[in-house]
C-alpha cells in the first residue's frame, strides 16, 4: 500500500471511529456502564428536572428542523455526500452544526435531569467527539464548496 492509499485509509478509519463513538456514547445514555459512578452530584429538584426536559425538547425540535433543512444532504459521516449541496438556509442561517450542538444539549439535558457523574462524563465525551467531527467535517466542506469559508465567516457557530 503506497502512502496516498494509506493516508486515505487512515482518514476513512478515523471518520468511522468518530461516528461509531458518537453513536456509542449516545447509546450509553440508555444503558449505564458500571465503570463510572452513578452517584448524584446534588439533589434533583423539580426545577432541575423541568429544565432538563425543556432543554431536551428544544434540542429535539432543532434536530427535526435541521434534518428537514438538510433534506437529501443528511449523513452521519463528516464527509459530505457526493451529490450534496451546501445548505445555508433555514436553521443553517444561524448555526453551522445544529444537529451536533443539539445532541450535546440533549446529553446535557439528561445530565440536568439525573445530576449524576455518569451523565456528566457522557456529555463531556460526546462534546469532545463532536468537536473532532466538526473539525474534520469543516475541512471537507471547505474543500468541496468554494463559498464555505464565506459562510463560515458569516455564521460563527
């Protein structure tokens, strides 16, 4: 295998690992591992519970709007689809990665509901994985779409 093929293989593997880790961490919100303590940080109150539910509901609505706005351009992978277009309308006028940020907010909402170290660790882990995924995705978008840099400068987050 020459250097170019190895580089392509490693980048594709990195993409797969990021997507797998993202879905794995999301799944861990439903199945608790015994490795991380499940001890509550502070007592759950009706206000914290309500705030967590509200954060989750708002984030879910944003995800649904973003999916509708992306249409056929939707993919779990950071590499844009072959025949994709750069979407800069709808919710994408305000934020470049609404689905990713909403996933973090949902995870944070679950943490607020549970107020448990386990969910705090999941939220931090998911945020880190998504950060790596955003960096890679933006490289691809910048290479594929000539006007991406202009869009990135206009829409900061």
